[in-house]
């Protein structure tokens, strides 16, 4: 069984400050990990993904995440927050076998303060 | 490349009525998913198709929900009869190696 825990349902940062959204996963097999962003009244958009290889993954809009197997974490960061980053962010886990069932976390709503 | 299309975007019905949602995946994507996203929660998988076969429907309330994917392309999700707790956004996604989501259908049951 696989699961995802996102710490903090709401995170507020000042414009220009570091963004850090936390995600821990549980998986009995090597995981695939994803971060999605959801803007109001829209579907989910893939920010970045980790499957194999380099553990530091760069995504769109200046976001990146690092896969740390020893900590079972996949935290999302961005050095400098922009107003347009205000949205809800979802961490998700899948795995390489089977039919790619994806399990989502409960989401973290990011507020950017001017 | 066209994205995942869903219709309608919004639907308001009374409890005990029926409703249907339609999804057209990205061309060539064999895997199609329906998710339910309740306000304040992450998406919950309802059903997953591989071509026109069901590979996971373990969380689909089969007494009221049904889904089909004829010819392995378009899919419909139906709720009959609807309950108040079915109020949610219903997301369709399709994939090869990663999922692409449609804009969703926001259902309000009154």
C-alpha cells in the first residue's frame, strides 16, 4: 500500500521568500513521486516528477524537489515566491509496476503575501 | 496537442436525481482515470481504465456510480441517484507515463 502525507494544509510566505512545501510518502516498492499544482476552478497541472536517476528534480515555474529515500521525503521548494504561485499543491505517489495507481495527498494551499 | 476535455463544467441537481459526466482523453492515451475531489481534500480515484477494461474500481460506490469507456476512447461517469455527499469536483485524467488532467466538473447536489 502507498500513501502520502503533506504537512501543513495552509502555508503563507511573503513575496520573494523561500517556498517549502513538505511531503512524506510510504511505499513498499520504489516510488514514483509527483507534485501537482491546482489553480482555482482548474484541473491539476504537473509541476515535476521523480521516477529514477537524479534525486534533485527541476520542474516548471522555478520549482524543484529532492527525493530523499532515507527520509521518505519529497519536499517542494522555490527560492523566491511570486504572487502567481498562490495555489493548492498536491504531492502524489505511484510506482513503476502495474497500472500506475496514483495516490494523492490532501494538499497544501499556498498563500503569497505582498 | 489538445488536452483532456470534460463536460459539463458545472452541474446543479437535486438529491435522488441522476447525472452524467463526459470525458475525452488525450489522443493515444490508453489509461483513463476518474477522480472525485471533495472540497479541501486531494483527488480520490474512483475508477481506472486501461483501454476499455477496468483495472481498478475498488473505491467506486457501485450501488450508485457507474462508468464506461466504450471503444477505449471517451468515457462517461454516471451517478444515480445522487446524494448530498456527492457534491464535489469530478476530474478526468489520461496518461501514458504521467497523468494529464481535465478542468473537472463541479457537481452541486441540493
